[in-house]
């Protein structure tokens, strides 16, 4: 039998088949790229001052913590600072200012996205400059409209400008 295999190499060939399952369609509304884009735009707007976040204050946190009355040092103040510090740390990781692995960056982006959702649901996010943005757009549209009016006037003046006819100019030459 060993001689048969040596004579006929076709029998020694091994065919390996790998079956790949079709990936199931994602039920997620946003891909990782979408979440990253949302966080990027949000953080950029927050840094520029276009968005205001009203973080929970110490008094709000103190109302949630009934044990705060028993402690001489108010833990709600440190809780308020921890929330803000945690947010800033996440922003630093997202921005690449604080060194982090790609997994830590992705986790920070997810955490900021969760915070955005929490702040939005608690009505703690305010878009400060929406009117300024709208005003800029209106001013731009007005400039475009003025330019278009000038162009229409120039075209109209060109089209309806009286033309000197050649026959009239030849007659004037002959009369002289």
C-alpha cells in the first residue's frame, strides 16, 4: 500500500476546507466609527465652549446620599470633583494627550458616549452658541443673495444694452 501512495501522489493530497459563517447583521444603530465621530464633535464643541455641561453639584449629590448628614466632611463635594475629574481624564485619553493603549482609548470613547447620553437624558447639556451659528448662516445667505442680485443686474444690463448697428455707423461716415 505504501508503494501505491508513492506511485499515485493524488491520494496523498489533503484538501482543507474552512467554512466561514456569514456575520449576522448588526442590530446596533451606531457603528464604532459613528460613536467616535459623535464623541469627537461633542468634545470639540465642549472645548470651544459651544456646549455647556451642567455636572451634578455637591448639593445635588448630597440629596442623593442620606449618609452625608452624618459625616462632618461632606463627601458630596469630593464626589462632584470626582465626576468632573473622571470626565477630564476620559477627554485626555480620547484626545491622545494622555498616553493609552488603543483598547483604553476605545473604552474612553465609549465612556464619554455614555456620559453624553446620561447628561442629555438628565437635561444637563446646553448648546450655548446655536443662535450665533444660525446668525452666521443667515449672514452668509444674505451675502450670497446680494452677489446673485448683482450678477442678475449685470446680465440684464448686458442683454438689454442698446447696440450700435453697423448700418447706422456707415451712414454717419457717408454723410460726412
